[in-house]
């Protein structure tokens, strides 16, 4: 194996969870002063998924693990865009997917040239303001308007199955008939076809409205973006985003109470539940159930070291996976004090120097398969 930069280490470990219950881990360890950078990466656009290995290769990464949950084609209410992250995802300081309100995330930044890594419960706050002073919430970014996978949006969400209002993150799909969603150049060449009455304001690279189209959907301006409204969202855009004007658009990562989040955030990767908080197992992990599964986790140690950990599963006699409680104990044994559960199961993947280092499987007994995912956490040479 090629030498790794100072402050960056890789380990493969086998632990015993009990009789006949081995578990295989990989650990990427990045010290605050490591001679590497850690960042989120996604493919050429956010409409398609890619393997972790291909994302790492395109970024020139030394190593990478899979990141957020995403709109997988086998999931309930799939939108047709498998590269769409579910929950918070930010890259190079830009929010490309809004948070599921209050859920935990890995936040990465740099302070005086050193890596800062922390696990925090977060939300996002989106705002629109027309040149006439009219204001409105921005409901989301780079996703199909009206569909809120995982729920926990900014308001008006209803469970697609029952129609019941749902203000908190929940499994499954929520709908919201009155939204404005922004599309960045990262989304892809074309926005989704809009329903009757929808309207889209097409923005130049400097944010000036070039024109509006009704219904919404179609090519994005070169290097530009758009604001895509349905129902009352479309009405607002027609009234307050006229061609030639430059509406103010903002989307910030905040604390769950809406207050400003301290410290720099360049990369943010949302997870499903906390596993550790202040050196103790977190009850939040109970929401994940009690089954053993492959897992990808991000954690921090007392000295600020970032750990990116995978646990293989679905491989009897070699690696059985881990329950959330077992995963928390494994993380404590590695020196972690705070940790979040990222996407797992068949998504759990780690690559190093372009080689697959774990054994991802969709189900027990199947061959090793690299699942395509929306994004990854990549370790890049400095």
C-alpha cells in the first residue's frame, strides 16, 4: 500500500460482537493538521448516482466513503432522480440539499489551515426577497418541487400516504402543494417538467431574472440557475420575480432553533441519527431499530480527529454488521466521542487508492456489488 500523507491513517480491523459474530471495520482517521483535505463530492450533475470509486477517481481522492441517504430507485415514491440527496448536503460552502429539520449532520470546515470536524443537529433556513420587498420562504433546493422525501420541510408537509400534516422528519414521502424550490447549476441541464400552472424564473449567473416560463421545466441558462414555483409559489414568482430584477435568494445552515450556526462550514453531510453524544451512546439511535446491518459512520474524537468508519455486514462467519447499540460501542472503542449514522446497507463503501476495500452487498448471499450513490466524503491530497 502506498504511503499516506502525514496525519492521515487507514486501518482494517476485525472485532467480535459475540460468539460467531465477527465484524469487519475500516477506519479512515484524519487529524486536524493532516496534510489532506476532506470534502463532499458528487457527480457531473445531481440527477444521477455514481459509485464511490468513480466519484473518488473523478475528484483525484486518496480515499472516500459513501455519504448521505438519497432518492434510490427502489425507495418509496422515487422521483426518477437517483442522484438527489435526502437531507442536508453542502459542498464548497454551498447548500445543495436542504436539511431534514433537526437531524444530525457531519460539518467540516477549516480554521487557520486546520480541519474542523463536528457532529451537530441542524436545520436550514431559506429566504426569498423580491426587489419590491416582498418576502417568502424558499422551500428547498435541487429537488422536485412538491415532494419532500423524509419530511421535515419548512411547513405545509403532509404524508403522501394519509394526508396527515407532518412537521417533523419521518420515514417515507411528504407532499407540499405550495413551494418554491431553487435549482443550481449543479442539478443538471434541465429542470423537471412542471405541473399545470407552475412557473419558473430563469436566472443569469449573477442572479438576474432573464425570463419566466409557464409551465416550469426545461433547460437551465448556461452557468445560471432558477426559481421553480408551484401553486402559490408560482403566483409569488410571477408577482415578485419579474425579468430584469434580481431577487435575493439565501439558504443557510442553522441550529434547530433557527439561530446562526457558529464556525466555518464548507462541507455538510446529513445522517439519520446520532450514535454518540459527548462520549455516551445517544438515545436518538433507537429510531434506527435493533437489526444488524452494514453501516457507514462519521465520528470525532476528543482532540478533533475525524473518523470515517465502515462496518461490513450480510456476510455470515466473516462480518455480521452491527446494531446501532453495537456500532456505538465499536465507536467508543476507537476513541470517538460524537458520531452520526450515515447511509448504510448496500451503500456502505470505502475505497483507498482506487481500490474497493470492503465488501458491499445488497442482501445476504449476493455477490459483492458497488451501489451507485448520490455523493461521497472524499479525502484529497493537500
